[in-house]
């Protein structure tokens, strides 16, 4: 079925919410490629997800610094995720499109859980501070 963005996932900032919506779509794309067994599409989708995660994490850090939100622990969780994405991508690439149904479920579960936990856990902690700023706030 895939993930669905809802307003309950909003952190109160347009840039971060846009990034989160984009990441939801990208995780869904990775899952579709995994379930279809499409090796080439999967590798492209993983590359896009990893590249966009880098951009998103930079946005979060920039905004957190601008509004004085401590960010070191949050930054470590970002690095952990990037390492995990690279590990998963490498593992699936080595299998050249031949992976078990169990592997598909495992990787889909990991991606969905990570994203939901990231949005409702680490990022939700930013919400009380971000609500003090206009929704369109963007550091200069």
C-alpha cells in the first residue's frame, strides 16, 4: 500500500513538510521497485532517495540552527540512516534483482518504519519551536 502523508505529520514548517512529502513518495517508489523486482529502477530510486535525504537533512539542520534547536543527536540519526540506506542499496545491488519475498518485506518495513519514526519522533520534537515562526519561515 505504501505510506500516505497526513497533516498530523506536519512539523509546522513549509520547507521541512515539503521535503517529508517528497521523501514519502520516494520511499513508496523504492518499495514499488523492490516488489516488482526491477533492479535498475530500484537502484535509481535508492540513489534519488539517498541524494534527497542529504538535501532534506541539510534543510533541517539549517532551520534548527536558525531557531536555536539543539541538533547534534538529530544529526547522528541522519548519518545512521544514510549509512543504512547505502548498506541496503549495496546488499540489493549485489543480488542483481534476485531477492526473496522476505527480503522485500524486511527492507520495505525498515524504510517505512524509519520514515514514520523520524517524522513522529525526532522531527516532531522541532514542532513546538517551529510553531513560533511563520509556516513559510526560511533562514536567510
